[in-house]
C-alpha cells in the first residue's frame, strides 16, 4: 500500500498536480511506471494503451505536444482504434517535430485531429478509467534515446481530471487540416 501511494504521489508530481492531487483525489486502483533507461519499451506501452482503448471501446482522448510522422506504430494504433471507438487527438502546432505529417496520416485514417497554438506541453492519453502520462513525447528520440518515463494510472477520479483538461484545451483548439 505504501508503495502504491508513493507511486501515486510521484505521478501527481509528474503531471503537475502536486499535493493538491492527494488532497482532492482518492488514490487510484493502480499505478505503473516505466522508464526507457531501465529497459522498458515505451513505444510498446503507448501502442498497447491505445490498442486496449480500441478493444474496450472506451473513447480515447490524446494530448500530444510532439507526435512525429515517423512513429508509424503509434499512428497505426490510433487509426485502428478509431475504427472501433471515438478517438480525438490534440496536437500542439509548436511542438517542433514533424506534426504535419502525423496530422495528415491521422486525418487520412479518419481520426478526429485538433491543433492548438499555445504553450500546451502535455503528453497524455485517457480512456475510461485509464490514463497514460509522463515526460515522453511521442517521437523516436523521446521514446528511444532520451531518459523518459511513462506512468499508467487506473482511477476514475484522476481520469476525470484528465478528461476535463482535454476538454478545456479542445475548446481553444482548431480542427486540423492536412
């Protein structure tokens, strides 16, 4: 129990909620942390999370600061999930990677894509009670070379906070064009 609470507090710190997270939200059912420097395949974790949303048919919302067109496994997983459930992807136009190619691929695959020109620096996906978050951008360098992490949290209350943040940002975003 202490380890789960410690992971939860670490996750709250990573996502920027700090101590308020502990005060406002009950600890989630589970928290798992993954690090590419410790041999975890972060790309595989992202793809698995996306694929599970398609399997459960829970809507999937993704906020991605960077999403590269070279991340074909992730883009394919998003388009395949979209054939089974509602998928919305919000990408920062100032992310600095090849987001235009990723946007074109997702739009061609039928995914609902939005862009935002702001300081949005999020990297998360939420589906049902599950949240995937962490420091990892969805680019080759971030997933393979840089020291990054992913955290998967199961908890309806914390997932609700992520959904609310996604909805807030979506209200400021524009539908993507290729």
